[in-house]
């Protein structure tokens, strides 16, 4: 016997969400240009159709496909995507060993010169963000037939070349690596500042360079398709059914479907009298007689420990709330207003789909003061993952 907690991955939903990304990238887009609710600022309309210029798509599958399972996600998308993007070299090699022939983009490039033979052997495209990486790559005999990406720092100030670094990189690569794509990453594509300020810096840095570009993540692809024309876009969270800006517009409103459903069961029922408390720290105290269910799910399974009383949950498809502090292996839910038949063995949906009812991971994440990315990526290895 195993604990009843399990995550179920809906491959059809993953493919559907990729189709949404493809439409926003300009392929198969309809004629409508109607704005969705504004985000703020003159550039901020969410668009109902794709970009004017079609973009090819890197499906981002880093962090074990955001916790959904790398091989599972790749199998679901391999016949529709243009390539896969990740950061873990050992997993990229594993994909090649499994027979994947599509392009693979390594979003943080290589970490040591010793890795470059594997990059060459397995035809992995590195994102180069430091000048010394370019020199190391050339010294390793990088074949002219293999492409590279150059990442530019346009204001996020994490990784990327400045103007001098870009000029030096282009000079070093001239005549040796002709297939170069220019890339940057947006700091606030999902927020009030938007992307125009970084686009201006990108245009200044790349003036006179007629090279392919990779700019848009999920937020930019959805929010600025008419402003951000791409050669390659990089959808991530939207593939897995999360909205990049849940406070503005839900995943459902973006036509995104939940891919991961996390469910467990009620393993005990308790009755609280007024004044009784539940859980560590007595963080919740009943003000009346209450029925509570104890669910086999806790922070060791990846559920956020900091989720407060009131975090939404579905029990047998009926919406209710958590009570008290999340434990390592258990959490408590309010059964007081639910039918009396709901009890031990009842299904608790922590996020995802319960029949026709959906509890968005974004909503759970917002209640816990985090983002759906963290919920997905935090799924523990001890949780069974099913198709």
C-alpha cells in the first residue's frame, strides 16, 4: 500500500496549451485584435490573437518540465514544438540518448570547459552570457555548423553581455560561428513596467545587426504579441496551465488548461467544539462546532507550509478551505458545510481538476503568497506521478 497522494499529468492539456502559445506566436492566429483587460501603461493590452510576425517556439522544460516530468513533457510536445529549452546538461544528454533530434537550447550555457565536448557531440545550443565563455568555446574547437545564442543584459542584471561585451563577442565569433541568435530576458513583462524600456536597450545594443532574435517568455508572448516580434519565443509557465499574471487574468481566461492535478484523500475526521484548536501552534481555533478532515498531504509532498487558513481546496469536488498550519505529512480541511457523507476516503484536490470543477494552482499559490511555478517545481519525489 502507498499513501494516497498522487499527481496526475494531463498530456492533452499540455498540447492544448502549446497550441495557445502557437496561436499567440502568430501561427493560426485569427483576425481579432480586441484588447483584454489592461495591465497598465500605454503598451499593456493583452491581445486576443498572435503576433504579426510568426515565431518559432522553444518549449521550456527546465526543472524536470516544471515538475511535470521531463520525458513525459517531451513526448507530449515533440511532434508540435520547434525545440526544447532547459539548463541541465545531464538531462539534455538523456534526451539525445532517447532519440530526440529536435534542437535543444541550454539556457545557462555551459558551466565548465570540460562540458563542451558533450555540447558538440549532442548538438546542444549554448546561451553565452560572458565574454570568457566565447573564448573558451572557440578554444574547444566549436564547429561552425553549430549555432550559439548570445544573451544581452538589457536591464534585468542577472546574466548577459553589455555593449562592449557584445562587440567583443561578435568580433571573436566573426568568420568562425556564423549561426548566432541574439537573446534577452524581460524583467517585468508580467508587471507594470512592461517591456518597452528593455526593447529600446536591445535595439540600441544590436543596431546594425541583422540576426535572429529570441525575446518573449510566456508573459511577453501573451501580453505584447504586437510589440514583440520574434524569431524564437520561449513559452514556459503557460505550457503547464499557469497564468503569468494571475492577478490580472486567469489561466482559464487565457484558454489555458491545468496540466497537473494534485490529489489525496481524507484519512481521518475530527469534530471540534467551540474553543478547540487544530494543528501545530494552535493556529486555528473553532468558534463553533465543526467537522474537519485530515488529508494525507503536507509540506514534505511539496504543498506550501506557509499556506494559511482559508487556502482553497476541493473535497469530493466541493470547494472548501484549509484550516490551521500545514504539517509535514498532513493538512486539515473544513468539512462543516459539506454533506455529512463526505468523510474518510473522500478525495481532496489540492489543485487542478476534479471532474468538471477546476481549482487553479494560481489561486492556491496566491493564497499562499507564492506563484504556481513554485508549487509545480516543489512537488516531492515521494508523490506518485501518473498519466
